[in-house]
C-alpha cells in the first residue's frame, strides 16, 4: 500500500479531473475503485492513461466521429419528416386536433337537436314505433354529418366562439348542481 494516496488530492492536482468524474469512471470499470477515499496511484495512473489513449484512438466514450454521425442521422430524420410533410403524408398535430374538435362540435350539436324534433313525432306511438323513429333520426343525423365532413368546404373554425364555450360551461355547471341537489 505504498502507492496509496488520498483521492481528493490526486484527482484535481495530478489527474486534472474531479473526484466525481473519477468515481464515474470507476463505476464504469475504467479506473480502479477508491477505498475509503484512497486509491492506488500507480494503478489508477495506468488505467487513466489507457483510457485517454482509447479516447484519442476513437475507442472510448463518444468520439467526434460518433457525434458527427449522430448529428447526420438527426438531420436526415428531420429532412425526411419535412419531405413527408411537403408530400402531404404528415399533418400537423394541431391541425388534426382542430379538425377533430370541429367534427365533435358538429356531431354534438346535431345529436342534441334530435330531442327537440322528436316529441311531436312520438306522441301516441307504440314503443317499437318510437324506437324506429328514434333510430331513423339518429341515422339521418349521422348521414348528414358524414356528408358534411366529406365536403372539402366543411367550415372548420380555428377558434370556438365564446358563446358556445360559455353555453357548454353553463350546462355542465347546471347538471353538476342538479345532481348535488338530488343526492
């Protein structure tokens, strides 16, 4: 143990690395581990020199060549994505979200209109007739929606109007409040 030295004195002053970096390299089995803050100076120096030689030769951690290759892959992936977007094979996620919101709103408003149309039609009808009429109106609403959505001129607003949002919020609050009163 004549070669044993204190790690916090040798690392910054002789090796030019921090104690933390030495410990990281020891954890990766590149350098010998420390023993209660002491290391074998000769053995650690041999391992550190070998590690630096491998880095210079390109066999160590990340080399400049590997980093350039990684950068080239990232740039190629980005160029591929841009090309696919230009070809119309990729769409913007915000655009898709906006379209789905518009479709959902159209579906919601059309389906919510059914109950106001049905009472006069259902009056005095039998249960099977009511079910048929209800089914027919639902299919009619769905067919109308599919025709509208297939139309390239289907109006898709980028922002919902405040009246629609306020109405939805008020309805939700009313429903929640009425449930609390019922319980």
